[in-house]
């Protein structure tokens, strides 16, 4: 095998690495916005988390669609599928996060980090095998 040959395993490994790196950038947006809302505005956990999650999701979706999954599929359809994911993921993460941070007095940043790790793993699997399953590597970047 040549070093330039891209096996399906290498392609998927690189896809996971790209998703990780772009998710880190989304995580920075989430933590920064959460910090502003939590520390400077002194909001309780759930609105701080929810707003920061939404900002992070918009950033992550946009970048991962283009660079990780290299999808040329219908943006509104893909966005609705991701919205459906968050309709399921967000309520339990907000309720549990609020319970842990506001009731049990866990550190808000620890709770947010736990939610971010869960979100990272679940969203990658959901996007890879549902949202972009049939449109992987179909955009202009993938054709180069």
C-alpha cells in the first residue's frame, strides 16, 4: 500500500479527527459564551447552557458539514435532522445539568464539560450515520 492511498479506514479516521478539531473550536465558543452568561450576567445554569449550546451547534454544523462530512446535501434538510437530534438531546442535558449544578451544587463547568463530551460522541455518530450518511464526500472539496 502506498502512503498516499486512502483506505476507507484512513478516510474515516481522518473524518473523526476533523470532527474532533472542529468540535474543539465549537467547544471554545460554548465555554466562552457560557462563561459570559454565567459569570458576568450571573444567569442560572440552564439559560447559560442552552444559549451557549445553540451558538456552538450552529458553528459546529456549518463547519462539519463542509469540512468533515464534505456534504453537498440539502442544507435545510440536514439542519432539520440536526435540530431533531437536539430536540432529544437538549431537554435531558438541560434538566440534568440544572439539577447537578443548581440543586446538587456541582461545579457548572464540570457539568458543562460532561454534557459536551456526551454531545461530541452522540452527535458524531448521529451525523455520520444518519444526517450525512448518503451524502458523504459529495461537495466541491471532496471532488478535488
